[in-house]
């Protein structure tokens, strides 16, 4: 049977598309972005809404957004009191979406809205919950591309999730997935990992990368690299040990305890052996109290006990998290009744 064109299939479902756009000092880029977004959706007769999140802009961005809102009721604007960062902007946009499909895109014009239908088609063909863009022929400097490639390789190796471009903001989500994601820190960079952790199916599709129309990059500064690295540790821990922190802390504690006990026992046995071989004087002369190995053994035993206690506290906190808030320890894709 011949498949229907994507536009017919999508219109038959009558799904509203919500586009979330974080904005920070992008006044000159907003009108061109609005024009491209509306043209993309109107050409296909797709219902849509545009949610611009003003992340504490100090230029005329809010004035431009207010004008867009006045001219088009499909434009909704959320204005922060100060700059909270891109993750907070995405989170606020997600909280206020009404669509069945959620699209995220940068306000600087580097993402091409004409690529959105291709991401939606990829989502429908592969039955994905999240499809992220993979920027081809990137227009950034060699340094930024190199750092991004290294970061993507490290994250893929750490999380076992192969995504070639985590820095691309152009993504399409199923609304049910968005409801189950909680963002903080710089975790918007790890949305594929967070989605995969709850059982979502993640896909990737090539998209265009264009030069910024005007202004300078605000969200992509290399100075954010240390924070991203720290968030990577957070994501790795959440993916591997969130439901059972004792597995992490307990393992580290047992290893530390074992090494400490073996080191201490070796010193004690060495002193006893000296006593057996040379008598009381040799036993008394063989000192272990001032040896670094003894101090290391005591330190490792103490650290091991602390790790075990941290694991127990983590398990208690997890039970409070799930039981007090009535949260399940699973996520459901579909129920047939």
C-alpha cells in the first residue's frame, strides 16, 4: 500500500505544534525568525503556537516580542525577571505548551525552520519520542567545533547513547515525553540522555546550520564548559544510580574498606611476624605507628564507612522522593484497556 504524503498524515491527526524559543538579547533576529516559522507551518496548513521565553534580555527583545504578540495571537511570550539561562527558558516554555508536538529552536537564526517538517517526518516514520537535529557543515569556528566533537564523544562513551550533535537546539518532542522531564542546571544539553533514561526512543536527523544573522552568541560560550562537565557527572549518576544510590556509594565504600583493612592487616601481621621471628625485643622494635601506610589504612577505612553511610542516606532520600510524592518507579508508554 502506498503511503500518504507527510502533510496529509499530519493534518489528519490535527496535532497542534508548540514551538519554544529561548530569547536573550536577540531583538534584530526575532522578526525574521517569526516570518520563517509562520511560513513553514502555513505552507502545510499545520496548526501551531509560538512560545518565546525572554530570558532577562536587556535590549529591545521584549518590545519586539510584544509587537509580535499584538499582531498574532498564536505568539505567546514569557518574560523572566532576570537571566536564568537556557535550561530555565526551555523548562518555562515546556510548562506552558499546549501542543501535542513540541519543537525547540534557537532565536539567533542559525537553525532553519524549514528543517522542522523533516524532523517531524523522521519522528513519524521511526515512531520516535524525540528527534534531535544533527547540524551539517557547521559555520562555527574550528575551536568550537573541535570542543563540541570531543564533548559529544565523551558524553556518548559515558552514557552509551550515540548522538552526534547535542548542541543543536532544533529538536522535536512528543508532549507526553516533555511532561516527564525535569530540567535544571545545564541539563537541556542532555535531553536525549534524560529521555532515554525513562525509556523514550531517541532519533537524529541532519539539519542545516546557518551563520548568525546579527549579534553574538550568548548561550554557547566556551566559558560554560566547566559547568557542562559537572552536569555530565550529574547525568551519568542519574542514569546509572539514581534509583539505587547504594550501588554507587556502597561499591566505593566496600572497595575503600577492603583496601584499608588489607593494608592495616598486612602491617599487623608484619609486626607479629617480627615478634615470632626475633622475640619480644624485635616485636617492640618493629614500629608501624609512624608509617604512612598505617595512616592510609585508617583513612581508607574511615572513608569507606562514610561512603556506606552516604549510600544509606541516599536510599532513604530516594524512598522519601518516591513515597512522599507518590511518584512511581517506572514510566508507561501505552496502556491498552
